[in-house]
C-alpha cells in the first residue's frame, strides 16, 4: 500500500464553529486581517480565545474534533475515522491572515499530538481572499510550490491527495483544477453529511491546439519571469496571461499549463537560445544530440536560465545555474562555466565570450 501525501487548505472553521456573541463578531470583522492590521485590544481578545480553542481541540475526542474542524473532519474521514498512519505526510495550506495562520497551527498541533508528520506550507505572503490581484499572485505561487514539491513525492511512490473539505471556496476551486494535474484524487465531505466524495484524476491531454508549441519562445521567456509587450502575445489566449498596463506575464492558469507541458518540448531537441547573446558550438550541438531525453530537458532549462542571466547582466543567477568565471585558464578557450546537472555524472556547461556573444563550447565534467 502506498504512503500518502495529503494537501489540506485551511479556512477558519476551527475558530468559528463554536463561536458566538462578541467573539463571533470580532472573528468576522478581522477575518481578512493580518497580524499587523489588528489593534492591540483585538489581538489580546483573539489570542485568549484562540488559546482556549486550541486547548479544547487538543483535549477533545475524535467525534468532537470532526464536528469542530472541517479540515480535520476531511482528513479523518479519508482515514475512516482513524488516526492517519505515521508514514503519511500532511501539508496544510494556510492563508496569510492572522486567523488563517492560527487555524493551521491548531490543526498542526492536533496532528502532531497524534504522531503525524505535518508541515504548514506558507506558499505566499499574499494568500488571502481580499482582492483578485493578490489572489491571482498567490495562486501562481501555489502552482510553483506544487511543481517544486509534489512530483518528487510521486516519483517516490506516494499517493497525492487534495483534501478540499475545509479552506475557502475560491482557493478550493483553483485547487480542484490543480488536482487534475498534481493529485491522484481530490476528496471532500459531501454537503453536511459524513460521506466522503472522491474525485479521481482524469486523463487530461494538454495543449491540444499546440498553443505552447506555436508560441514556445514566448512561453519560455514568460516562464523565466519576464514580462512582454501585449502585442507580442496576441496569439496566446488571455486566460493564460496576466496583464499589467501594456505588458503581460503568465497567469496562474498559464503557469499551470506551462509546468505540465514544458517537459515534452524541452526533451525533444536543442532549442534556439532565448538571447541573441548566446551561440552554440558544433561540438556542443553534437554532444546534446546524443543525450537521453531527461538530460536534454535539463540542458534546455539551464540554457533558458543562462539567457535570462546574460540579458540581465548576471543580476539573475540562481543557484541551480551558478554561472561564473573560471579561475586561471584550465580549459581554453572556455572562460566561464555553469551547472548542467549535479547528480550521478555531474556535468557543467563551458563557454567563452566573443565580444558580446557567449559561445557554448562544450558539456563536460566539472573541474576539480
């Protein structure tokens, strides 16, 4: 039986389900507030109530916990009312609000009290439901978190489950769409019953009209965080773009689609450089042609990073690229190197400058 990674967005039901009177009014008034937005009086009252609520939940039996917390009800329903096994991993998606952080903390404490492995995934400082702009930015960052986190667990034979019983409707709606790409199934409690509804991942064919293939260089640049003139991107559906003034970047949906499609394009062939400042040598092209698809993908990704690095005068130079000058003159004509991959037969990309153009000389073992 596979171990499970469960992703649970957190709302505020753990705090509000038993609240009434003045405290319920205060919870409603400050639902979207961050800690720094609260007055000292509000914070004091909320802290006292939250401490009381935490104590009640940590001492309650499973039946009461399921009644008081939608998130824990969903988790426990998935495990048929039993404590989750210690082999499973739980990620709690918390909003950036004061109540959201406190709610996730209570759920984390309850799970850890019962021996569960749990982590609060603070994927964005903007994860709230106050405005569309903040929400869209947060969803883009959520896609990045999922892309950087979940595929690794799947490769390690974990089952990925999105528990959508708690959380906010806007976040859960997006997560249900994300689940078609990242989760093996989405689950939630059907209305007010205790019945668990399971939605399995459906086979989805991406980019059926070749939108990315026809605009590959644009998507590659946008994926590096560039913004481009709107006129340059007219052929791309507006739902995949996020417009600010006369320029656009990838929207949360565009990033989701790109992350699911990019491996196919990067694994096929050596892609043309995104920057006119890069040129490939014949030696490098021949070496690339002999690589397996997974390594081709890595090299193309690294070359896109290198293009962005050179276009920004090396202000952009992530650790995964590590573009730097060689010390001394160990392998002329190459004067610089960057990472290719670091596992197994770790390789580096070597090159040299000819005026403003960086020539990729070869792919070879790193220097010692």
